[in-house]
């Protein structure tokens, strides 16, 4: 055998080792790419070529005790070896653990290799942003951290979506959670609630570069201001009609027939009201954001000023924080994540990352992704996942 022939087995072995090491190093990125493809439905033709392992997932419904009562949650247990434990809190939405998009998100994260506690907060499910919801996020996260089967070292990751992202960051800054978090990931979160309300009201002080606000957020805040808007005898009926409208809006993306029926009910309710409730409900039904905004703007501080509703008015967390925001978000403007990073950094947290992306609307992904932007998101999620795995 020639010297060249004797060298071939060594060269092949070295190349095989290089391929193996490269694949091993790339696994977190591949997993992130596969997860984002599965979550968004983007590039389905490419998904079979992304060799990321998924794990079997089993579920269990649990009642999580908190100081304000139990939270009906769902535990998604991954068959991955030593999976990180995560608590996922959806935003202000009428659906619970069975809401299709939220259930799919929780299951896909678990399949990627995490144990997920899916925990919709009761007040947020009834379209209310309350200090009690922040307390319950804190208590739910502490409960998960105490489950040594899933969080052996007592630390978990916390994910909050939309307004729940802001509340999750408030909870994360509280002393009780100080040593129990690996990282916080907030999607489309607010820094200061009254400022976000003023944006929804099309306040003259809001930057002109922001997208026009969506009526869903305006109606949500209108519900909180009912006692300031109508006499006592009109409040219960107006509140019920606003909930019907918000239920209809929540169902728009998943069940068009139910959504249209509920919108019709909201219009019928308007016809039965006396003034001023009738005019308010008419503005809601016609999605007249300018009119609603003019009425609501003077009350922004009164309905949203409690410090427990705004991370920028609360004790700053010092765990790593990852903020993802759609550049054209029209419920909570992307400027809130930028201001949130500034606040956290100024208050001693050097580990804050922000990505503003056109691939997200508010809390939903868009499928028409440019490769460079998608790659930026994949790398961002890879860093987030790495922090969540710090507990392992």
C-alpha cells in the first residue's frame, strides 16, 4: 500500500470528525430555525432539510395556587433529557390553555426540548390589566421553580406575550423571584402603560412615525375606564357589550363564523343603550379610534398608573432580558421595547437584548420573511434558548 493510500483512512476520519463537531455546534441554531419554521409556517419546503430533533410531549392540566386563587394551567412535559423549565404567559385574550395559537406555541416549544407551564392569567382572560395579574405571574413562576422534578436547581425561564410581557418583567424584578429566573423573554411588551395608552388614543405627543393604533387595544383600555365614562346604571350593560366585542376580536383569526356572530351581538347591544353608553358603543362598533382616543386620553394615568402594571415604574430585574417587537406593532408600539431596554440598563441590568423585526405584527408571526431577517431572528432565539438552558 502506498503512503498516499495509507493516509486516506486518517483523512476520512478527520473529515468525519469535523462534520460531527460542526453539526454538534450547529444544533442550537438548527433547533431554533426548526422551531421558528414550525411556529410561523414559514418556508415549509425547507423544513425537511433542517435536521433538528423534536421530542415527544405529554400534557397535564394543573391548578397552580396563588395568593389570589388558583390559575388553571397546562404542563407540557418534554421527553428531552434534562429540559429547561419555562413559564409561558399569554397576553390579554379571552382564550385559556385551549386557545389554538397559544396551545400550538406551548407544544412546539416543548417539542423543541423544554418543559412548559402554559399559564393564562384569569384577569387577562377577562380583558383586565390588574395588579393582581402581576402578583399571580410572580406566584405561578415561584410555584414552577419549586417543582424540583422540572426545575432541579429552582430556576426557570419566563416568557410573556404582549401586555403580559410587561407584567412578567414587573414580577421578575421582585425580590422573591430574584434567584429563581434564568432569563425573561418578552414579545411585544410595554415599558410604561399610561404611555402605551396614550399611543392607543392617538395622543398628539406620540411619535408620528408609529403605525396607527389598532382598535382592540383602545377598546381594552375603554373597558378599564367605564366608571369614568358612564353613569352607574349603564356600566354593567356597557361592560358586557365591550366584552362581546373583545371576544369577537379575539376570535377573528381562528373562527370567523363565531367572530361575525359576536360582532352582530355587539351592534344589537348598542341599539338598546341610552346616552352616553350608546355613543361610546357606536364608536366601538364602527372602530372609530380617534373619537374613542379623545375620550380616553385624559384618563390614561388614572387607569394605568399603578406601578405594578409598568416595568419602567417598578424595580428592575437583573436577570438576562430578551425583547422582541414587531416594528409596525399597532397595539403596543415598538418604541416601548427600546425604552424598556434604556430603563433596565440605566437601573443596573447590562444583559438586555432588543430585536425589532418586520417578521412580527403584534404577537403573531408573518410568513413573508426575508432570509437575512429570518436568520437574525434564528440567532436571537438561539441566544435566548442558551440562557434558558443555564439551569441545566
